C-alpha cells in the first residue's frame, strides 16, 4: 500500500493549478493556460584550486526564468453565420462583441515596452482580451492540493481549498514564441511566454487556504 492512500493526505497533481495576471487594479484568471513551468532556484558555485586542493564557495542566489504556455484564442461570437463556412467577409458574416486574440493582446504587452511602441496599430472595433494593454506587474500561480478542478474565486465551493501560491512581482518578459501554423495538425496554436524574476526578493511563496 502506498503511503498517500491515507484519508488525511492530499497529493499534488500537475493539472491542479491556475494563474492570475495583474496590472495595477486589473486582474485576470488565465484560464487558457495549458501549462506553466515554475521558477527554479539557482546559486552560483565558484571553484578555486589551491595547489592540489579544490575549494568550492557560493556566489549570488537567483530565481531562474519560468514559462507559461497559453492557447491562442479569440473571443468572437457570430450572429449571422450565413454563406460558406470559413469564408469570412462582411457580406456573409456579422460578429458581436469581438475581442483581440491572445497573441495580439500579448503583442500589446510588448508595445508597452521601450523601443517597441510602434509595432501595433490599434483597431477600435476590438476590445483587449484581458482588459489591459500593459505587461503584468504581478503573476500569481496557485498549486491546488485537491482532487477537484480549479474553480473561480467567487465560487463558494472553493472555500477551504489548500494552495501553494507563487507570487512573482514585476517580472521581465524575456522571450515570446507565437507558435507554429501547421496544416498537418489540428492542435490550437500555442503561445509560450518566458518571464525572468527581477531579483530574489521578487518571488514570494506562501501556503494558505482559499
């Protein structure tokens, strides 16, 4: 019998997690996230040799980069789907409440960085998918210790859920991969964002119930 079969033990499954991005007063639960690689801890090891003796000493500590893989979605609901399916033009399709795609919203994050101000031309007909055009100032990753799926915060059935909470403030966007378009696969396009913590103190890990 395995040790975790006891009724008072909760295991950590890799798919029980959710992510929240925040920019100032705005926050959004990143439900389209497929996976996240948590920050890893690293310490520089300095090796010196004195004659035949090798001495190891420690250098600075740091949190290494972490990556979030996100499905590239777009929030468009068509009100008049007439004509040939897939032929998108104003004569055969009409849309209601369109939103920017996930990848376009991420491009807006890059547009807020110095030197990238002119990479986008804004279309007033579309709303930003996450209601913010600026790179997140905080990313919260919650590892959920429960057999239930992660639920929205306002859902009362989540009360008492035990989580480990990773809070990364002012992360730097290190790289963005906007995926591959491939006719040989029907998988959705995936966008991978790699963030770098600014300093050891910019990562806080805590345990609590929510």
